[in-house]
C-alpha cells in the first residue's frame, strides 16, 4: 500500500528555504561591502589575475611615491639655483652700472648680500640633510662664512661635496640620477666673489683700478652664470622626465585598479535587483511551507 505523508514534502521545502536564505545573506553582504566575494578563493579563475594585479598596483604605488619625492627634491634644487641666478644677475647689472657711471654707492653691500644668499642656498638642507652635499651629509658643502674670507680661500678648500649623485628607481628597470652638488653650480660664481673680495672695500665712487678689477669680475660672473644655467637646464630636463613617468604610473595604476574592480566589486544595481527577487522567493517559500504544514489527512478522511 502506498504511504501518503506531508513530512518529506515539508523537508524539501525547508531545504529550499535554507538555500533561499543563504543566497539572500550573500546578496546582503555584497550590498553592505560592495564586493562580489569575501576572499580570493571565492573569485574562482579570476583569483590569480587579481592577485597579480594587486601586486603590480602596490609596486606601482611605491614607484609613484618615489617619483613624487624625487620631483619635490628637484623642485627644491630649481628654487635654490634660480634664486642664486636671479640675485647674481641683478648684482651683475649693478656692477655694470657702477662701471659705467663710476658711482658705486651700495655696491659693497649688494656684493656681500649676494654672497650671503649664495652661501645660504649652497648649504640648504631638506630634513636636516644638505641638498647639495652629495654623499657628504655630516657637514655643510660650503664653508666660507663671509665675502672677505673668500679672498684667501680657494675653491677646492671652500667646497666639501663630492661627485656622488643621488639616484632613485621611478619605474620598472629605470633609475634616474638626479643629484646636484654645490660645486657643480656654485664654483664659477665663487671665483667671481673671490675676485670681488680681493678688490677690497668699495666706497661711493670707483677708482680706475677698481673699475678694471670689476670688469674682470663681470667676466667671471658671466662664466659662473653660464655654468649655473647649464646645471639648472639639466635639472629641468630630469624633472620633465620624472613628471612624465609619474603621469604614466598614475595611468597604469588606474588601469590596474579597473582590473581589480571589474573582478572584485559588485554591481550594486544588479545586487539591488537580486535582493528584491530573492526576498520575494523567500517570502513565497515561507508561505508555501506554512500551507503545507497545515495540511492533514484527517480533514479528508
């Protein structure tokens, strides 16, 4: 005789309800986290690609941070170099004016101020480390204190930097050497200041000997400014290179982030639709289960 019972059907419905609840819970979690899965294992075949994308993205972020720091340092180089250039260009004009008119009121002070500004720039530091010292970080790269002292101190004793230039990896397999040393842009102008110091104090009017000596100073300043301009141009070229690499790195980071998002981030619009559908299915399952639970053969016997 065939047995009639509602218990097996109720068990089937209970299993269906459990499955619907599980799907609804997963969808709710996607909605709250914005992610398709809670771990890489749940991504299936895309897990390897996403792991690789995460690794490349972190590497790119590190290189971008280095490139930005290098760019900042080179901007500091540029600021100090151009400050020295501007000051000494103005001083050169004052010297030429004094030679042309014979009137030199304030020229001595201008020369001392120019030397002081150059000394300050040559000994500039970032985070307590000299910018223009090369690998010599325990002392200032330029040691002459005053214009008067320059008269007796040759350049090889005034500068204490070296030829070791800083370098950094700013892209895959690409290292940029970007350091600037004090002597590389200041030695030429220092020779001009030495010549100024050897003239002696300058009063309100120039003597013939002072005019002749100042003409030699102008020639030395021209050579020094040319040297400084060459260094600044080279620094600017490297700045442009680093800026381009930084821009490419940012574009690459966006691409990698898009790969990661496509595989990991949930489509919130679709999640909302799924949530509504699954809620409806679960409510229908509850209703059917309730109806089945109330069935009894007694009513029909």
